[in-house]
């Protein structure tokens, strides 16, 4: 009944908003009330976003980056449009180059490009459109005057999630990562998750068993093979799995619900998609996009270099509004958060550690 009422509320709010570029201010995090499609009278769009792989509505990275774009545009009277490169999860650099070029030719003043796979396309397109501001989400300083990288301290978010899971009482954990072990953000999420679980296990004087794999995650997408692997983990006794990468969540959701056990979400609060989700390792994608767009439009100059956001910026964490943990409290979490925020606790951010089993985490036993 609660979910039904929420759906009715969202539908009601959709009709209360203008088509695009209106004067209505988005309320809170109800981004569903802002249309994804914006009809432009002259066929040009000021704010554009190009996805890297997968679909816009992935319930995670693409979707919440887009939420920030359309929220800012809607609040500030800007026209906006998203572009999905051809070939979906098999999109190539050429597909992304074409999508970026189409966006620039359609009048983009600023083009938001989420995902590390955008690098080659950005190098090819950004210099050709020096007047366009490119925002590279999960990116870095590319040394290009009109490209700004925005990245996050995912290791901190992963740490909070791993710590919370063990403090709640889960001692048999799993991590399933996207990008095949080559995506820096996913690597940091996973390594942070292991560090947090290890710290909580040490505090409780217990040993945590952990399965850790990049198998079936190279395209960041759900698949029968990934679902089967995760179901096998649960059948072997795994109690909670952190699934990290786009629509891979859907495979985790199916496996966790079938096993009637726990799942940990990524990037955003994914508890709205399944009651199996006990917490999520989050970064404020939408908020950071809004801040970056605001900085660009108010600054009057192109942005470049890199911005790194973490606990010190209140840009990463786990959700408290949907808190369902029973053995670890929001107050406990806030106390831990302040220690990370102040630097009293430092989480290793080495984005090359795709295999934490080699890092000597004394309270974790890694198993196959």
C-alpha cells in the first residue's frame, strides 16, 4: 500500500510540472516529477547529457546524473535533452563521439558525460567545440580547457556500507563489481567495502567471510550468468551482497529476493527498488551535477581541472531516510561519518586494488 501511494503521489506531481524549462522548482529528490523529455521550439537544447553504456533509466549512475541535469534545467528555465549512444551496453567510442557531436550541433552550452568510458570521445569532440562546457562525471583532469572532471571518494561510501553490514550482524558477505576490475570507481567502492567490513569485524572480534568477483560485470549490465552466480553465492551461505555497477543491480535483486536475504545498493538509495536492500553506498550524483552546472552558469567562464568530492563535502555516504538496520543506529553511523569526515579515520583510496585479498585485511577470509 505504501508503494502504491508513493506512485500515486509521483504521478500527481508529474502533471503539476511544466514540459521543460519552466519556473517550477523540483521538490527534494522527487526527480520523477520532472519530465525526461523537453520539447524545444527551435530544436536546440542548452543542457545535454550523453550516457556511456546501458539505458538512461538504470536506477543508478546514468539516471541520477540525468536527474541533476534536468533538475537544474527545470529550475533555471533551460532546455535540456539526453542522448543514448547507439548499441546500448555495447556502445563504442564511435557511438559516443556521434552522440556528443549531435548534442553540440543541437546547441548544447554544457554537455554532461557520465562514466570513465567517455574519455576517448571527449578527447575527440571537446577540442572541436571549445565554447561548450563538458562535465566528465567520474572523470579526471584531462588537460583540456573546456572539460572539468568530477570524481568521488567511493572508497568512503563503500567503507560505510561494509561497516554497516557487519555491525548489523552479517558475517558472510559478497562483492560483485562492474567493469571487469578496470573501473576505478567500482574498484574503490569494493576496496572500501572490504576495509569497512574488516574494521567492523575487528571491533566486534569476529571473522567475516567474503566472496569477491568481477566476473559477468564487464558491461555493467544484468545477465542470466550474473544472476546464476549470485544465486549460487546465496545458496552457499552468503548473507548480503554488494552489487556495484549499473543494471547489474537487477541480477542482484532477483538473486536476493529468491533467497529471501540481503542486498546492498550502489550510487543511490536503491531500497526503493527492492525490500531486500538493507543499505546503499551512495554518492550525490544529482547534487554534484546541479552544483557544477550552477558554478558554470554563474561563473561566466569555462571550468576545467578536477573536483573530488567525499565525506568532507557531504557528497558520499549511506541513506538515513530509509534506514532499516536494527542492530546499528543512525547515531552510530553519524559518529562514524564524523570520524571519516574529520580525517580521524582514513580509508585507503588506491584505485588499483581490484583484489583486496592481497591487502592483509586480518578479519576477512576471502573465499571462492
